C-alpha cells in the first residue's frame, strides 16, 4: 500500500507523526487493501501548525481523500476502526478515532476520513479484543 501526499510539506512532516497514528493508518490501509483492493491512499492534509487546538497541529491527525475510494469503503473502514478503538477511555468521551459521515454530527467529515489519536498523556482505548479485518472470501 502506497501513501500519496497531496503536499510535499506533509510528506516531510509525516516523519514526525505520532507513532500511534502511524499504526492506526497502517490498520486502515490493510483493511482497505483486503476488503476493497485499494493500493494507494491520498493524504489531503496532515500537519497544520496554525490550527491550534486541533490534533493536526500536534502530528496526531491525518485526513484521507474519499472520492477516489470504492463506494462504501470510507464508511466501512470508519465503522471497523471505530468498532475496535475509541479516542479515549473516558466513559463520557464521544470522540472516536476515525470520523467520517455519520460519525460527525456536525457534517464536517463527509468528504474525507479524519483519523486521530489523543494526546500522549492519554491512551487509545481498545474495545474488547481487537480482531483482524475479515479476509476477502469470507474466511
Ligand atoms: Zn482532519
């Protein structure tokens, strides 16, 4: 799976990406490859230093292009990653690791997948035991 960065500055900044974000993105890539045959993923936005308060200013969030994915792929991968992980262990946390479509009640994530991990002081919460994405062919 290849990662294509729309901006070369983001490709450079990706070297400083939070390791948990890198791992999450690898899971997303594996799922999309196995389930939908996707081999290239486009990063539309990663590091936004002026976007204070956003995980994008802290190397903890990445936006992925949806329009070149097969139909249903973005919602499927959002459903899958959110079924495995929460943004935080806090019971009142409504944030999820991956925002797309219905996961964003404000409708700001209907055209891209926003993948994020919490500040280093928090851990990504695992929902139960993580499972591998189902293999093509239903095994
Ligand atoms: Zn974003």
